[in-house]
C-alpha cells in the first residue's frame, strides 16, 4: 500500500491542480476551452460515450499521435485496469483481473479492427498506423460481441478516406543510451488519402516500417541485436458512396514482422545475468505474417440502418525458442520451433433503428457466422516432440439489444445473444494420436438501467454475462482425457457515474465492479502411475475494483487527463494437484485466497499537454503499474514501477518537429516475469529511449 500511495500522490496533485485551474477560469475563456463530445460505436451504433452504460476509454487518432503511442501495448498503459501481458510471442490483454492460462491461444479480451476480429492473441499487439480512434470497453460484452469477450473488447477504427485530400510522411529516429552499444533505430511512416471522384470514390493508403537493434545484449556471443525488431505494416481503403444513403468500403491490410527474441534472462539463481543481458546459445526469433480483407456495406434508410461486414483474416506466427534460457550445455532442454497458423472467414449483418423522430425506443439486431481453421506445429528433437494440432471451428450467433427511454431520463436496456460453436480438434505427436469434438451454445444476457440525474450527470447499473470458449490442450495433451477443456464464464456487476462540469471543461467518470468467475480454465495434474498435465475447469474466482477517469481543459490549448484503476482479483476455490519441489511425488495444493497471476494491483496514467497558437507543443505522460504476481502460487512477485515520457515540439501547417524521451528517468522494470523451475525469469522492460521525429504533411 505504501508503493500505491507513492504512485497515487503525483496523480492526485496534478488532478487537484487541473480542477483548481478550471475553477479559476473566467467565463470569457469557457467556449475556447470546452472538451469535445466523443462519439463511439461501442454498442455497434453511434452514441455519446458519456451516455452509455459501459466503463469505456476512448483514444482518438490525434491523441495517439500526440502521445507517440506505437502499438497496443503503449495504448493499454493509458487505460485503467487494462494490462497487456507481452511476452516474446504472446500478447494477452487482461482487464479487471480476468486473464487466461499459459499456452492458451485465445485471450479473454476480444480485439476488433474495423469490425473484423483478430482471433489469436498472438496478433493483438498491433501497430497503431492511421487510426481514427480506439475504444476500450471494460467488462463482458457477450450480448453484442459473443465468446472470448470475457474481460472486454477493444475496437480499433481506422481512418476512412473522404473528400478532403491529405498526405503525410513521418521519420522517427531513437536510441537507448543506457543499454549498451546498440545502433539507433528508425521508424518511417506515411499515407495519402482523398477523392478519386469527388463525392463518389475515395482512396486511402498508409504504411509504416519500424526497425531497431533493441536493448538486449546476448553475453554468449556479444550479440547486440538479440532483441532487434523489424516490423512492416500497410493498409489500403477503397470507398464508394454512390448516393447519400449508401457507403461501401473495401479495406485490405498486411503485416510482416521479423523480431529477434533472445531477451529472456534469469533474475535469480545460478544463471542470473544483469539487466538487458541474456545468455543464450540460440538465435531465437519470432516472425509474423498477416493479412486481412473487409467489405463493409452500409445503407442508411429513414427508419432502419443496415450494415454488412464480410471479412477474412489470415495470420501465421513462426517462433524459435531455446526454452532452457541459458547457454549451459548441461541444462539443455532443446530448441522448440512452433508455428501458429490461423485463417478466419466471417459474416455479420446488422439492423439498427434510426430515431430521427425522437422515438423512445432504439434497437439493434443481427446475425453472425464464422469459419476458422487453426494449425499448430511444434518441433523439438531433444525431447522427441513432433506435434501437429489442427482445430476446425464453426461459429454462429443471433443477437439483439434495445433501449427504451422513459420520461426523457430513465433508460432501460436489455440485450441477448445466442452464441453457438462447433469445433473439431486433432493432435498427432510421437506416440500420440488423439481427436475430439465439442458442440455447444450459450445464452449471453445483458441488462442495464441508466438515469440522467442532470443534463451533465448520467448514472447506470449493468449486469452482463460472458464466456471464454473451450478448446484443445495442444501443448501437453497425451490422450483424449487431457486434450479438450470446456468454457469458463463470468457474471459482471457494474455501477457507474459519468459527469461533466464547468460547462464541459471537466469530465469525471467513476465505475465500481464485481466479477464472479466460474469454471476457470487452469492447469492440473491427473493420473498416478504416469501423471499428465491437462487444462481443467477447476477454479472459482472473483475480481472487484474501481476505475476513475478525468479530463480537463482549463485553458485554451491545455489538456489534463487522469486515469486510475484498482483491482483485487483472487481465487475462491482451487485445489490443484502438482509435483513437489524435487519432482518425486504429486501433492495437493490449495490456492484459495491467492491473487490471480498477471493481474496488476493497480495502474494509473496522468498526462499534461499544452499546444500554443505559436506552434509550440509540450506533453508529459506518467504511467504507473502496481505489483504483479507471475504464478498461481504467488511465489514470484514483480515490483511496482512508474514510467515518465516527455515530448517537446514545434508544429506548423506543413511540418512538425519533436524531440522526445520514453522512460526518461530510466526506471528498470520487467515487461513480464515467470516462475521458471523455481527461479524468476524475466524479460526486461524498455530502458530510457531518446529521439527526434519529423513530420511533413500536405
């Protein structure tokens, strides 16, 4: 709690300063410093974020550029009670303490880009290029988004071309001065957008290349590029508006990432190495390829809006990992080459009301279908592993949500989704040939009651159900009993208040939540003579906490934002069967009362930004993360940390120049930690990085 207080103190001081300035401002300045209304499509229709019964954070494309956010991990640091567990290949987004087990291919948070889902969590740390906005929706969103939105949903909306012609080119150069002799890195990005035929045809193109040596040195061969990255992404959008009622767009994107991942090191034990230094006798890598295509057809009628989204998403991840994480020949577990390949086709059709006449009833209804093929290939000659797992999944759903307003203040919302899923799994390995089939459906309700206390204050209470789909234990299964596992479920109870103050110069939102988790997917040992590891639906748990978000614009050009989340996520009932410390016998261990791993106790963010009419720009971002347990036994603890980013620039109509620093105080922290055979193994977080950015625009 002392560390929590230290992290909260600067946030509270800045918040008090922001409110104080707001109260001191004169009436003549009010109109010039009013916060903009924020429109979101969180519930698949356009709404004011201050009037929806969801705890939501919204990040505009302008904010992403102003803060220099590079990817989804950067962005999640700004969202209360959101944490991206970033390992060398995994990118599991945890919200409110709801997470998934190691080796699960599906995360508990659903990620959508232009209404097209990215199914495997390996692809969830996307680069943020040419973005209109990102919506972070906390809590189960099952009634509209279905399975695997157990913790919440992140919607990424890319920038669409229109009649306004625009073009930009940006060059970024940065280095890690405290991490050793690494070459500076660079990032090049740009885009063009505008009309081909005015009011009819439009085209948008954007892309980015991001390369640097990283900040890790492999002591085995003095390799300065053990953590080097090479990331490329591009997107094209063709849009057609034949009439004022029709809006048709085709969006295609592609990515190719070639990253070195020789970054794991031991922080304890006989193989311990200093920060930013690994000791590996293998050149580990993680290569990704992906592409997506989405056809969006929208028709705006007088009473009903129709939207069709047809999509395909392809993704492949190839990883080579030396799992002993040392160069000691006496401790050689072998090298595992893993390939994750996924192809998904989906179709969604939505109908929503158009309340031009001020009807008290608004509604949305739709249908969804998808086909997904997943192949996982693992090869490790040292342990005679040659495993190939194939998973074929069909999904289908009917969903709807309606809101009825009484007395212009009371809003009753009900939503329901019937979500079905059929899957077949087959695994072949040395001495293993096992298959299974799972069929099932879920009813996912949502109820909320909202009330306009005043024109500037909205209160709500929401109850919703979510589930994380069952699957197949591709990593450790040796027979049918250990191969498949069932879904896990949550009930989410949320109480919230959204307010605006001082003629909308200040907004303050508060949410309280309680989540009951049932049939939680966890690892367990089964068998006596030859024990095996399986995924069991064996744990019950809960999570509760609070989220606070504030935004203020006390003076023209000055913006202050604050976000803070506190989570207490604990196991209620889980008695596991595990090996003892010397692996001689199985023992029963109770984890009741333990903190759910990879769930920070708290996180917070404070930003102060000033933009002057002369073109001067300054921004400071402070992000804090509380302690995190790395394992179910709570034996490995990662300490709290805080990161300070600074950005100073000069902006004109045609060009911008910025100098910036990330983690300018050079705080040492861990991006992730593991209990690895009784010792703490970590991946170091990014040290201080300093650089310059030049942007040209037309």
